[in-house]
C-alpha cells in the first residue's frame, strides 16, 4: 500500500510540495538580495498558494446544490410544456372533425417544445462547468500577470551592459552586482517562472475543460518563452572571460 501511494504521489502535482519549494526560493532571494523587490514577488506567490488548493478542490468537486437546482428547473419546464401542449394535441388527435392542417400544427408545436427543451437542457447542463471555468480562468489570469511582473524584474538585467563596461548615469541606483550575483538573480527569475507554470497546470489537473486547458497551455508557453530569454542571458554571461566575471555591474533591482 505504501508503494502504491508513493507511486501515485509522483503522478500528480502536490500543492504542499510546490509551496515548500516557493517558500525556500523566497528565503534564498531575500538572503542573497535583501533589498530586491523580486523577494516580494515570490512572497506574493506564497499568498496565492495559500488559497490555491482550496480553490482547485472547489473546482474539481461536484456542486450538488447547483445540480439539484438545475434538475428542478428542468422538471418545471417539462411540466409547463406538457401543460400547454398536451390537452390541445390530445383534442386534435381524438377529434373526428380534425383536419390535416391541424395535425401538422400539432406536430410543429411538439417539435418547437422539444427544441426549446433541448436548448434549456444544454444551458443548464453546462451551467456548473461555466461557473467553474470562470473561477479557474480568473486564477490563471492572475498567474499570467505575475509571470509578466517577474519578466519586468529581469528586463534591465542585460549582460551587454556588463560586457561593454557601461557607465552609470546620475539616475542609476548605486547597487553593484557582480557576475555571480547577476547569474543568481536571473536563475531566481527562471525558477519563479517555472513555479508559476506548474501552478497553472495544477488547475487543469482535476478539471476537464478544453478552454481551461488552452489557458493553462498559454501560461506554460508564456513562462517557457520568458525563461528561454533569461537562459540566453545566462549563456552569454557564462561565456565571459575571467576578467569580465570579476567586473561590477550597476543594476536596477
């Protein structure tokens, strides 16, 4: 039994493990860069993680109250249709004086009622899914916004300034960053983007909705593209000479 449970734990994302990873990352960022706003972004992600599991479980859990309300509404609509169509149709088919046109009108009335009932059934059947979809998309859009915030923090960390011996202006903040610190900072940004992508994937883990899947894929593609830009910068930095690696770089945290 322990083996099966252990095996199963590696087949799904675990919010508690993601939370521990992000908390550790927050501590690493603040210890390395105590004045950097990137640590606040990671801490904000911790706040989102607090409600993530509860929100995802609500999305995956059946809403029995809503389903019962939809069932009552369907029964009510069926009763109304039968009330207004049953007796007139019965009179037509039981009357000896009924004409052919009246039969056609009766059939049209039945078909119209069935068409209306079908539309209502489709609307009520997808009502719960649409409620859950809205809540999932709101959370996924929130993660997308944080991914862009992370990208803004690494935007000014351009290795070209480091390699070209760029001079600081009067408006440049006096926060020197050497080669190692710059690489670490970019690494922290890429780790944050990876965590954001996994959090988005968690919403689609137990919710079978193609629209949610598309939104999750968009966030994962976004974080992968942003991380790819960061790793291109890291690759450039790793190609520096020993002299360049010991140079200071004035960066804007």
